[in-house]
């Protein structure tokens, strides 16, 4: 079923309007989450949570920690409630990022929902901006009905190293092969921007809404 209200995390990042427009185009009911308390308890206000946006790992995690969203999202994911991360929303699922090195001996911690880390691309042409092919796992629910090697829209300087091979759902190559989507239980995330990737990007969002 694709029914149920989708809560979109608003932590001050840009690019949230295009996500809301994409959900509206699909006829999916969504609104910005009004506070972390709406994600708590046995009957939260939302059926699904979407965490989109562009941003700096450290700045994003600081905003989530200060607003209380970090703890609420960790608990939401721990309970295997439907979740989709986009771009920084994928990177935040991991424990650490080279984008936010330790300060005074203390590192900014991600949500630590999956084992792994975030690293910077080794090449000179960084960030990666534009369309790139994405090869998905054949049993992926996110990519159901989407042709292999479909081009999606990317804009990022850092990539995920996922240590849980069973969670990796898709791969892309930019200087090196890297994990560009994860999927485990009712939780998923993608490095690219489905809301900016045309009809097949919309199909991926619809797949997520239906699969959960």
C-alpha cells in the first residue's frame, strides 16, 4: 500500500521543495515534520519518513542533534519503520565522514544505522555533478521496473563505503565503483536525487512508497 502520510525532515537544508513537488506529482500525501516528538511513541504522526537534501555532513548532524531529530531518527530506523534518505540523507546513516573530521579529538557522529563510513572522491573533478549510470541489485524493491544502468542525477563530493554487503542495493562508478543505494528491511537510501531524475526517478519514489 502507498497510503499514509509521509513526513519530510526539514533541518534547514535546501532542495526540499523539489522533493515535495515530486511527492505531490505522484499523488502521495506529505508534509514537513513539525518536530521530533511527531516521530515518537507507538502511534507516530507519519506512516513513512523521508530525509532529503544537500548539505555538509557535520553541519547536518549538528542541526539534527540540536533539534532533537537525531535521536528520533535513530529510534525510527531501529524500529524498522519506513524510511528513505536522499543524498546527505544517505550519508548521515553512517557513523562518520571525511567531510567532518574530528575537532578537539571528538568526531561528529552520524546516525550509525549501518556499518561503514563516508569518504571523499580521490579524483580532481569533484564534486560529481550530473547524470550517471546506476546498476541495481536484481531483487531490489526500490528499483523494481527500472532498467539496469539507468541514469540518475548526482551531485556530491563524498561517497559511502557500506560494510554490510547485504544492505548494498546499487552501485555507480566515479573514479571508483561505490555504493549508491542501500536497502534493508523497511529502510532505504540513495545517493542520487530521484526528484531530479525524470520519470524513472519518480518511479523509484513510488516504489519506495508502495514497498513500505
